[in-house]
C-alpha cells in the first residue's frame, strides 16, 4: 500500500490527527487518523460511488427521486457530493466540513469540483451550521466520523431536532450509522423522537454500516410493488442497486406483505 501524502492536522482540542491517502488496485482511499476507510474513489470512475455504504445512503431516492436542495454534513473524499453534482444538474448542494485539510485533499486528490452555483463547500462546524439553516434542504445527509467513532455533536437529541427544522416539508434526513456501535440504538431512537417515529434503516452491502432515513412527513406507506418499480427505474438511470435497496427495506422496518408501514 502506497501512501501518497501525510499531513498533521490540528483539531480544536489541540490533538493532532493524520490525514493521508493510500492507493491500491486503482482505488484511492482517504484515511483520517487511522487505517479506517473514510472515502474511496476508483480512478477509472472518479464520479461513481465506490464504497457500498455510500450507495446505500442514496436509497433516499426511492422516496424523492429529484431533490432540488441537498445539504451534506461531512465531506470526506467528496464521493456523495460528486455523485449529486454530476447526476442531478437541477439540484443545489452544500457540503459542510470542519477540517480545511480534508477539503484541500478532496479537491486535489479526489477531484471535487470548485465552488459554483450548484455546489458549495463550507468550512465550519456541521452541527452549528444545521442549527442556523431552517427549511433549507430537501435532503440532509450526515456522515460525520473521526478516527474512532461518530462525532458526538452530530448525534445528540438537539442535533436531530435541528435536522428536522432544517428540512423542507417533505424532507429526508440520511445518516450513516455503524450497526456494531454501542450507541446505534440510541441514535435511532433519538432520530425517531425528533421525526415522530418516521425512521427506516437500510443495511449496507458491507457488513456493519446502516443507512438510516428519517422523514419529515410520512412517505405514504408505499407498497413493495411501488418500491420495486421505483428501484428498477432508478437502477437503470443511476447504475446503483436500488432494486436490492427496495427489497432490503423489509429487514429492519415495520411492514406487512403489501407495504412498508411508514
């Protein structure tokens, strides 16, 4: 494994954390403070979603296939930001990243576009930014991890309440969670409390990661037939495994033989 760069990054706590890149078999990977994969990009397909959990997070498209405003908390290597930028030309996206070094790396080595009228990267605290953005996003995507675990400020009851306020009337919160984390159930329960119980979980293809979706308003109890049809259309359009996403929504969520009960 070849390390291309190595920075020392100063955190607000005055702890130092390494931000570095590895490259192997045509895949470039971002690491922050450990060997844990934060983001990956296949060099031959830089705008695709290489890591399975990022593809699962796009499962929100089963419920809103044409978002017009997307707010992302946590940039990493910019995989989701690039996917939205290139696949949804009518959408405006804002990505919030607390670490300027991560932004620099994402732009130089992961080909994240410069700011323009459709994509803006803001360097600031994600929780504070969400607090100050009422009714600003159709979709709010949260993927905030440091070297060890989920960032605590991005999983508090107050944060999830702020997320609900930041969403438009039919908005969807999308959160990357780790199923083996001791706080997994706590996070899901906090989301459910902030969103009146309208939470669905989708296991990612890679064991461990789970995409959690919280709905500002009920998605209308869609039937499995409807979800499969939506999945087939989205899969043909975007190349992700949406038919599997539709089927696997039954694994962790209330349902009957006919429909998803949300």
